[in-house]
């Protein structure tokens, strides 16, 4: 797994997860937004932040899954906000609800993502559009809204993109346009770092690139081909 944490300085730092020691004390009682929080990595992140005393808003279409988990969590608080990350209005409405009801966002974790197995040379436009809308445009819209709020409120917040190792290298076929979107996330992280530096902002931006994780997006997909199952070892 690769983690890149960037702040408003001239140096971009790369940290090994084993060397990174972070205290969550400064974030206790603060608002964090996690997109794609209904299952998988997003659900695990949201629940972990709640356990550290944060007020967490999980944005997803399946809010019932978030609400069910929220009943069993302690220390912080987990809220569910329904939104489709392919729809800008949904995203804007979600951020407005958070600001009006809970306060300004301090942490944004762009976790929502979509992938569909297939050859790029045989792909269909609607699938490409959906992947791009969620993985790139949805991420950009959420980031824009979070940074806008952080800068207006004078918050030294943190933007975290859940990227992928496929955002750095490609070593498997039938991954469609997905790696292109994750290479885009890598570029967007650096672009935002440069912007924040030019603003002399203390808002941080981090790109986290996991390897294979068992989620509904990968090994737990119901439409997984036999070829893919063998590749994943499932």
C-alpha cells in the first residue's frame, strides 16, 4: 500500500504506514465526511473514525446499511446521508445538510468508487461514463465543496483520496477504464497540493493506494468472472 501525504510546502512527503504515527486527538468532536460509506473500505473508515470520537457523515445510496451500523457504534456519532455520487446536486445537497445540521467539515475521505471488469477495447460508453463520474468527477465535486468550506471557515482540514495501486501501475488485463481514473486521482492529488501551496493553506491532502482488498468492488462481486476469481484466488 502506498500513502502520499501532501501539505502546503515545497516538499512532497512519502511515508511508510509502519513509520506513520498519528494522533486523532485534534479531531475529536470534529466533522468527517466519508463517501461510499455503506460497505467495504468506506464502512471500515467511517466506523474507525467514530471510535476515535469524531462526528462522521457517511454518504451513500444505501443509507440503511450505515444506519444499522450506527446503532452499535460508541464514542463518536455516525450519520447517514443519501446521495448518488454521479449526481452533482446530490453531493451539493449532502454538504449543505452537513454544514446546516452538524457544522463545517474538517476531514473529507473520498472513498466512493466504481469498477467493472472488461477489456477497454470492448467497453461501452455508459460504463465508462459511470466510472468516470464516480471515481473522478464525484471526487472533484466533493473536494471542491470541502475545500471551499475549510477555507471560508479557516479550518486546517484534511482531504484524503482512497486511490489504488492501479493508479500507479497496471499489471493485469480486463480492468477497463478504472486505472485511468485512478491515475487521474494521483494527478488530482498533486494538483490540489500545488493549489493549496499557492494559497499558503495548511489544509493537507493525502492519497492512499491500497492493494487488493476484499470488498463488493473486487472479490465479493456477484458478477465476477471465473477468470477473475482465479486471478484473485477466490
